[in-house]
C-alpha cells in the first residue's frame, strides 16, 4: 500500500483531539477523497503524512508511506519523503509562489538545491513539466512572474512543481477551491490526467461532497476529527448511510432536485467541545439518548462503513 494511516490520533491541547483514531489507505493509481467542513481535521491528516504538525501536538498511531513509518523517521529520511516521495498541492496557487521570483526560478530552485540536480538539467525538466501540464510556450513561461499568469495557469505551474521530483503520492489540499468554475474543471482534468499517466496515488481533500463523489474512487467523510463514513464514491453519492453525509448532500444546490436546500442545523464542534457519545448528536435529526452517551463504532454498510447507532444490527 502506498499510504496507510492507522488509528491516527492528534491532540493539541483542546478538550477533544483534532483527529481521533483515523484509519485510511491510498493505493497506487487510486484517488481517495477526504470530505468535511472547516475544522474537521482534513488538513491535519495531510500534514501528518508529511509530519508537519506543531511541536506541541501529541501524535499516536502510525502513518506508513511505501511501508516506512513517517512518525519514526530520522531527519534524512524525512527530507527524502518531503522532497521526493510525497508532494502537496495547496489551495491558493498565488500563496505557493514568491511574487518577485520568476516561474523558472520557482520550478528549478527546488530541483537544484534540494534534489541536487545540475541547473541545465533542472531547466530542461521544468520545460518538460510545463509542457506536460499543458502550458503553451514553456520557454516564455519560465521568464514570467506570477502576476503575469492567470489563476489557472498558476495552478498548472504548482502542479508541475509538485511533479518535479517524481513523487508517488500527491496530497491535494483544497487544490481547486480558490479557482473559478471553468479553471476548476481544467485543473481537475489535469490532475486526473497526470495521476493516471504516472500511476500516482492521490489524497484529494475538499469540503465539496459532490466534487469528491465525481472525482474520487473512494471517499471518507470526516466530522470533528473522526471518519464517520467511508465508501466507494459513486455509492456514497447514490446511497449515503450516515446522517451527516445525508445532510451534506441535502444542503448542496442541485438543479435537478426541486426540493429546497436543507442546511445542516447548528455548527461543527470546536476543539473545546468534548463529547462521550456521537460527535454529530447535537445536530443530528435522529439522535437519541444513547447517541449522547455511547460513541458509535463503524458498521459495515453496503460497500463501505458508517459510524452510526442507527445502522447497528
Ligand atoms: Fe445521529 Fe445517533 Fe447516528 Fe450519531 S449515532 S449520526 S447522533 S443517529
């Protein structure tokens, strides 16, 4: 398995953990979605894979990349993991680039200084990568500054940079959320193409369940640091089992559905909200007394699993 996260718990001083016993896998050539509201812990999972958590964070469980335990790695192995095996694509391409450095510098500096490649080779690779991500006239792009490129072109540059070291695993953290709809579609098509061509595994993080269902092979739904439902993407969309997943789908506009949008009532819990039972109980229309006091365990349902007392035999 390319990525294996096993019972990962991350605590950082709140009354509840940021992540609680999260387990998931990503295989080669597979796109796995991670969906949830802000503060659900999605990005903490991505940062755990690169061991980029705050020093005060207390971490337990295991994160294995190509069989190597990230949490036990020494400095050199960690550098290799971050510089070549795993690449991260962030939400806003403009924040990933230095506005006073040319695109060519952005693409080649990491290859030269981190990967130790000769400058001429790094430049040739940068040209190849820009062509691979569909940029016209790569020579001219290398000489340009970020402000001279559109958001879509910048995201292509960021994807090219993420591919520079030949990673096995891409972490796309809200990689299309800051883009307009047409640029988002272009970027998704690009990500899918490079992922398929290179046989990469991808952890695709988004707050948009419809997008995840359309783009990913499998989807995990995260709530308050806990995975509440995991299932093949198409099945999740067609037949959600957990009340939170059902709520997420019901509150997304759908032109083909004449029913009014039904928001999930209430707010997601903060890190200072502790609970003994189901974390979704304060917002769940089906909650009972048992939900307040007993934490539900994942129950196999359809082709996946969901953690809800309603599904227990
Ligand atoms: Fe709702 Fe209870 Fe299921 Fe939680 S366990 S989602 S509160 S019915």
